[in-house]
C-alpha cells in the first residue's frame, strides 16, 4: 500500500495519507478526509486512522496484485475454474469461460455469507482438534516418563534375583528402556511440534481474517476466504490422518538368561545317548523314554466356509490353510480358496477369484462348529481354462496372547482382526513378502528379506533390525528368537546369535510357555532346549 493520498494523487497532488477508507479502498489525507465526511454519498463509509494500522497489516487491506501481472489487481473470479484472476489473465487464460464475474459484485455482503461463517467454524474446529490432540500427547509424554520411572524400580527389585549376571542384565535392560522412551518421546515431540506449528498458522490466518473483516473491503475478504478454503481442506485432511489416541504401554517381564542343556528324545521309545551342552562343556547322558502319541486330531475343512454365503460360484478349490488356536480353544483358520465364477466355453476362458478368508471354529467332542468368518483380501482376474491355479500368496496366522485379536498375513500385507466381532481393525503393507511372524502381548514381529520389523498393536513400526533369512521363528520365554532356517539358531533381541544347532533333517521348531524349545526332525527324533 502506497503512503500517499489517492484522491490527491488523481489530482496530481502529493500528500501523505492519514486515514484509510475500506469502502472506497482509498487512502485519505486530512483535507480529503474532511471532504469525504462532508459528502452525502461517503459520509457513512468505514474509515480507519493509519496510526492504528501497522505497515505489515496495511498491505492486507489492498486488493492483491496478480503474481503474473504485477501491474494488475485480482478483480475477477472465473466461476468455471473457481480462480481469482486479473483482467489480463481473464483475456488470456479465461477468454472462453462463460461464467466470469467482478469481485466487487460477488463480494457484497460476504461478511455475513455462508462462506465467511463456514471459514470461522472450520478455524474453530481445527483449533479445538489440535488442542485436544496436543493435550492427549502431553498426557502420553508424561505417562511414558512415569512408566520409565516405575520400570527402573522394577529393574532394581529384579536385580537381587540375578546376582550372578546382574551387571550385564541391568545394562541391557536400561539401554533398551532408554531407547523405548527416546523413540516414543521423540515421535510424540515431533508430532506435537508439527501440530503446534499448524495451530500457529491457523491462529495467524484467523487473526488476518478478523483484521480484514474489521478493516478491509468485502472484495478483499472474499478473496482471502476463497484462498483459505483450499488450505483448510488440506489441514482437515491432515488431522483426519492423525490417530486420536497414542497410548504407550511399557512393561518388564522376568525371564531366564541361560541355556542349561540340550537333549534328544527317540519317538520310537528307544533309549539314545546324546551330547549335552552345558556352559561350553560336552558330556554324554542317557535320556528317559518319551511316550508316543497314539492319537492325532484330524480336521476336515469345508471350502464353503471360506467364501461369503451369498457368493455365486461354479467350483471351489481350497488351496492353502494356516491354523492357530486361541486361549479359549477356538480354532482359527486363514485359508486361500480359488473360486471359479464363470466358464465361457466359446472362448475357453474362465473367470477366477482368489479369496483369502479368516474363519473361526469352536472345537468340542462333536468336532468343529463354524462360528464366523471375514474376508481379509481378494482379487479377480481371467485365466485360460487349463490354468486353474492363478495368483498365489503365502499366508500365516498368529494369535496375540491374552486377547481376542489375531494377525493374518497374506503376501505383502497383514491385518489385525478382532475375532469376537470378526472385523478388521486395520491393515498394512510391508516392503517385501513376509517369511515368518510371531506376536507377544504388546508387539507384532515380522521377518522379511533379511530384516525383522517390530510393530505395536496400533500398526506403528517401532523398530527394524537386521535378521537372518528364516522360514519360521518363535519368541522364547526370555524374549529371544528361536529360528528355523537351514539349521536351528537362537538369536538375541538385537539379532545377534547366542548359538546354533544342526540336527539332521530339521523340519520345524516350536516353544512352550515354560521356556522349552522343541525341534522336530524327519528321522523320528525330537529335541528340546531348556
């Protein structure tokens, strides 16, 4: 805004303005102000003394200049493109547009329009949302510190139980605890900083809006509101992606930190002499007989359970399943079924669909009873009649202990499902197709392409470490990883190796709740490591 009187300028007279008329959008000197108030047409105009307006604020009162044509004001609105433009832009870029109007016409009464009221409501909603999230994050931040202090006390109490190796254990636990606190507080602080920055921008925009409302013309107010709408939509979209809560739970579990012995058991009821590993020493020991299981559970699955009840099909092919048992003995099965939907003989092309579905059964003396199911992924494609296999993805299933939730993996995606409502809580994609999965009460561990990813139950990636390529792994009672690759390997939480074992014909590995690890081989032997 120039600091000269506009009426005097038009009379080729130079005089300094002292007041601003928002209705005329003119700066006035003292003499012109008297004439302005004396004229019947302008005596009731809104006039502001310039001493009340800073230089920065005064710029907001003028109609903006076009960025492409600085000599032209943005006086027009193209309704076809919903864009503010100048007269030159209008002639060059909007010459074929039919719905073009002058801002002075459209801005009449804008301070009482829905556009103005909607802007004010949106500002209020955005600021309330940001304040609520910041308040919640501050609470979480304080809670993390309290939990960190509580766990320090638990570590001190645990110290007496592990006197032989307490120094190394305390150092490891405190380092991990510090990392957890640092990671969570850093994440929360970054989020709060970004939210505070957004809140400050919104506040500044609201102050600017109020200033233009009080002192600017309706044309200037209209232009500001139109430009603010796009910015507010982006902020609302950003806030919609911010989780409403982010509770962090840190817990300490007591665990053993020693591998005491390794034994072999003959499934054919014969006594075997094996090598026993104890503190780097090697000895030979006869193993007691292990009773053979005389009965096994056989389950017959119905492919119809793995499609929606109203699904129309010509043929079903249940190709792959993965089973897990919950704490309440409900049997969960995730299965891949190929559905033949249509068969067009004329072109020898069939229409197939791959359906990946989680099904819940109740097991009792009468066998399996279907309870419910939900589809976690499906695709659809056309294939030649001879090829009935179509696309195939690996699948896996892991129950989260002491909860009704289960994690189902399919190819490069995984979903958290509540088995009571049989509804997906969320679903995510990973960078590579998974190799193995396991869960504890708080976290989900997924191995893929030489990396181990640790997620919390809200789906946030907490940590990623280098890991071995393995076909299966399980968490042991003390938090280590028992892995099945070409051999058995026991790894620490950071991925470093504790020891490895190479039984012939290793088939699978599992662990029980008491800390025992079991290795099954193809030659009729089982090994356990305590």
